[in-house]
């Protein structure tokens, strides 16, 4: 697979998308003293911008990737972004169990991109 715009752009756009979505879904955890309706509205506002990256990523990416490959790519990127976010922003620790779980998911992604078996 060549490194062209439709090959690389979806990856970069999905990384941006996932950064926004991770903050929308989990960023409010540092603001436990805020009312739930406030953090829901704030999260919704952040998620709006996530769509500006996710939709073009999938539209452009579908030129060279199947829908299953795009979804798998998004899930792997989500795990990487979330792992970094949980350590750097939330101050949580990743354990060996997390690493093993992530490796199993990466193994599943390998099968998606490998193509039909047999």
C-alpha cells in the first residue's frame, strides 16, 4: 500500500477525532464538582468538533480502506489515545492487564487487515 493522501489522511484525521472524543467522554472526570448537565453540554460541544475530523476521515479513507478496516483503525487509535490520555491527563496507571488486553485487540486488528483466511 502506497503512502498517499487517501492512505495517510484518514489516520491523521482519526487521531485528531479521537483526541476530541476522548476529552468529550472522559475530560469531565477531573471536574467532579460540576453539575452533570454542565459537563454533558460541554462534552456535546467538544464532540461537535470531533465529527469534523471523523466524517472526512471515513469519507476519504473509504477510497482505499473497507468500512471494517476504517472501524478497526479507529478502535486501535482510540486505545492509543485513551492510554496516553488516562496516564497524562487523568494521572492513572496502566497495568500489565491493560497491555495484554491492548495486545489482544491489536491481534484482532491484524486479522482484519490481513484479509480473508484460506
